[in-house]
């Protein structure tokens, strides 16, 4: 790696057990371990896009933790903030594929390394060295990682751009009321939110029209709100303080999807890469993000298909960080 990372991803890393075949577990034909986790996927996607970040995450010292560490070692992501917890286990997600509804997950998190992040691990010097900090609602769902994530957002908010993917997973939270309180409480320290309309509805934002929904979120503090809309693409709204002002809808790209796991994380990684490399046209930023998400769905596993930035060129040939 020739340059120091300008992005810090803070979040969960876990092992997805991905079925060989869609349908209920009895029809899966076995499961394969795959690198996963909202934070880990975003970090690995940035690396595959040629923009390796710092990654603050917890890794257990068990066999699955070594499996995850091997993926990091094969990347250009520095090991500085990969925290080994000798008493933790690796969090596991059992993935089920439904042809109509897409992937669903069952999480096994007891003593999970991703739930044990500690406040103060990321130094002020590190925050001063980056321009963007990305966080995820997964580590905000349980203590002590919740307080550690909120504390990081608070300290980073005066130094750089802070983004949040709320990543609503019902099994991870005590209740939707808790999710709403924690996410809404974090928004004053967040600049960029990327979420589905359904996630924002759980967080207490109600509006039918994407622009109205995005503006309601922006009223809480963020200057940029991105709505991921599945097959309908994505919508971006930016206030006057946003690097991508105005509102734009991009319809996405037609692909023959195999596995949607990690597509949202790849979308987000490309959006961050675009904005941190000077893209100020929201349509161009969404086009790059949708291209990364589309590529990711073409193979099983969260980051399998995203083999490098050239994978985007099938959909979008103007990649600013390669110019």
C-alpha cells in the first residue's frame, strides 16, 4: 500500500455460513464459511476497490477468528486496530436464501468478539489522520460495543465525516424502541446515513416519498441521506452542507443475482470511496455505488465477486480513485 488510509471503518466482523442451495436449511446441501459482518464487509469492499481503510473490529482467538484474520492478512488493510480478544468467541451468522425475499440471517453472538469493543481504543491521533469514519448499528445494539461506537462517533464528529449504516437486525436488539432511541440519539454526531426506508421506519421516520423521508432524517443532523431501494436502485439527498447537494434517484443495474449478502456494504464502500476522492455529482456517486452492489450479488458470499476496482467497469468506466 503506497498511501496511508483516509477512511476508518468501525464495526463487526463475523463468519457467515452460506448455503450451497436456496431454500430451507434441510435443502441447503451444506454450508460454507464466508467472511462477513457489516463493518468487516464494508472494510473489505473498500480494500477490494483499491481504497484500503483502517478497520477497528474484534477478533476471537478461536479457529473461526483465525479464518477471519487470514482474510485481513491477505488484504492491504493495516492490522493496527484489529483487536484480538482471548476470551471471546467468533460471532456466527447462519444465512438462509429465499428466492422471493432474499437472504435472512440467524445470529449466534454470545461472547462474540464484535460485541466487546472498548471505548478509547481509537486514539485522537488516528482520528486526526483520517477524513472519514464509518460506523454500523450492529455494534450499537449491545454493550460495551454500543458505548464504544457512540463515543467514537462523538469524538470523530468534530474532526471528520462520520457515516452510519443503522443495519436493523431484529434479533440483535431487545426491541424496536431501543433501536429507535439509540439510532436517533446518535444522529446529531452523524453526517451521512445510508439505510433502507424500512430501517428508517423502525427508527421512527414516516414518509411515503423518498425526498420527504430523507429530509426528515437530515433534520436530525446528517447532511447527506442515502436510501437503498433494492431493485429500484438508490436515492440521495444532500443539504447545502453536503458534498453532494440536491436530490437524485439512480435506478441501478440489471444483473442476474446469485446472493445479495453484502451488497449493501459494497454499495456503501463505493459511495465512501467516491466522496473521499472528490466526486461531487450525486448521480455519479450513486452510479458507482450501485455498480459495486450489483457486482457483489453475482456470486455467493459477501465479498467474493468484488475482486477489484476493475469489476466496476462492466457498469461504470469512470472510477475517480483510479484516474
